[in-house]
């Protein structure tokens, strides 16, 4: 039975409004969402990496935490990739060639892990190469999102970021359960080999990016780039020296840099509680669903809520809920009749929702701060602050584990690690006034207008 043109139009409108949050479907949008989707689907190997470092390379929790911090280094230098992409086109193109390159690098990294990696140093290098691949593609696709976000209508502010992070969470959702299930039947190296195919999707969709060459005749390409680079440097210097930009960025750094106990908990759940890979896959499935729920809650209810309110409540609630992990660490949950597995699932669900809600305003603010011409560079700079904070978080966590004597078999003071890491998440609260007083809903802002919009009192905003 043929569908009428009016019926097709209704379906298209429904997809645009309900799934794409008002964004017009196009080949380029499909490419953008595919890149984010691949970032999520690469989570298929996340558990395999953890078990590979733990069981095959026989590393301690502190060593794993340190390595996870080191391999995040490519995300620290994201502004370099953005700067190169903005100012040094390949054959006149600023986006497509870099996406193709990132996909190839990613595939090489996973193939290496599947075949030739046998030492901690080699593993660190291979995982870091995979991290570099995702960081490059992330910079490129973020720049495309920023270009689109700048021209969003005021009522749609943040909708594109929401659908992009939704695509990433959907990719994570699809592979979450299988990440554990595959480890029940295959080796970690087989999982790495399967994962190697996904980065090539990024290379494939690069051709869907709507991009015209900067210099069609190919003449004087280097001279044109030199002028572009000088202009970029001037725009970047103007932007990063503004208090309205670096104060919120400093807050985000403090918020993300508090120590984490994630590595210790992985060893605790596998060595002490004896959680199997299949169940850990279920936990990842729950957290992927929770991330989607967090995106939906922000998009549906919280887009107009001031940043300070969102951060304050989410921080306090996350710290309080995080303390419930003491019940699991001390096995008190068993005394009140809650199985370890169910307790872990419920805790992961709630904390992930809160974390995603808190992070969405960061993306909206960062995208709106970027001036034309340096979208990739400045957005990457702002995001790299988050990633640098993540590196600090893992290294501080590794230091605490070492000081407290938490190892792959000794979890006697894990409860104290839980208390310290959860209380540390409250440290950013005294600096809430560094954030903009409002959500910028209904405002159009540029580097020239940002100081007034960010720093004026809330009462003036209301007027």
C-alpha cells in the first residue's frame, strides 16, 4: 500500500520534532549523528580494555587509573586539532579529510590491540592512538555542531546538542549489554578486532559533509591559510581573555577535576563481589539508558533553568547518592535485604542521570561562546579543559588509592576512598557565582556581548 505525500510529510514532521528535536533532517546531519553514534558504539570494547589491563597485563587499580589518565592526553590537546582543521585545509577542505584520517587511525589502534600488543607500554600507546582518533573526529564534528548551533532559533537553544548526545548514548545503549556478553564467549582480543570496524564508519560518512573548498583553484593556498591562522589567533586571544569565558571554564575544571574511585570500584566489583562480564554489560546498558533519560529530562524540562541552579542541585544530590555506595562497600546492603547486583544497577542509573543533566548546560554554553571562523579551535579548547580535569581526576584517584593501600585484593579502606571522593565533589559549590546567572534562553550572544550577558545581575536579566 502506497503512502500518500501528505502521510510522508507527517512522518517527516514527526521525526523532525520528536526524534531530532526540531532539526531539519539532511545528509550532513546524518553524518554528524553517525560520528557521535560511533563514539558511543566504541563502548563495545570498554569492558574488554578493563579486563585486558587487569587480567592479561596484571596491572593494579592505581596503575589502571594512571594509564586511563595518560591515554586521555589526546583530549587535552584538542585545541591543536581544531586549530589545524580551521587553518590548514587538506586539498581545500577543513572537515572531510580529517574525519577520514581519524577513522583510519581508530581502526589501526584496535587492530594493534587485537594482534601485537603484549606490554603495558604498548597497550598505553595503542589505546592512546584510539583516543587520538576519537578526539580528532570529535573536534571536527563539534565544529559542525557549533556552526549550526549559532544559528539556532532562541526557542531551540540546545536542541542540536541534545540530539547529538542522544545519538552517542544510543550507540552506547546498543553495545552496552554485548560488551559484557561477548567477553563471556570470546577473548578480549576478538572484541578488539570487532571494534576495529566501527571507526571506518566515520571515514565513510565524511563524504556526506556539505563543504566547499576554501580555495577552489588551489593557488596561493598556503598564503591564504597564513592569513586565516593570524585571524584565528587574534579571535582566540580576544575570546579567551574575557572574564565571561574563562570564569565559567575555570568552574567546569574544578567541577570535573575532583578525584574518582572508578578504577578501584571495577576491581572491587570483579574481585570482591565477583560480578561477571555479562552482568557488567547490563550495568553499562542501564547507564546508557540513564544517559538518554538525562538528555531527555534536560531537553524537556531544564533548558530554561539557570546554570547555577542545575549545577548546585545536581552536585548536592550526586554527592548524597554517591554515599550510598558505602552500603555496597561495607556489605550493609545485604543486611537490609538488597542484593549486590540490584544495588549496583540502581545506583548507576540514578547517578548517570544526574551527571548527564549537569553536563548538558556545559555543552550549550560552550557552543554559544564560539565566534565564527574558530569554531573547532575554541570549542575544542573549552572541551579540552573538561578532559584535562578528567585526567587530573584519574591521577588524584590513583594517588588516593596508593595512599590508602587500595589494591586488587585489599579493599579495607575503600569506604574511606568513597567518603573522600564524594565529599570532594562539593568543592565547586563556593564558586557557583563564576557561572552565568541565567541559562541564556532567549539571548543571542557573541564574544562582544558575552561580558554584559554573563556578568550582569539576575535582576537585570529578568527586566
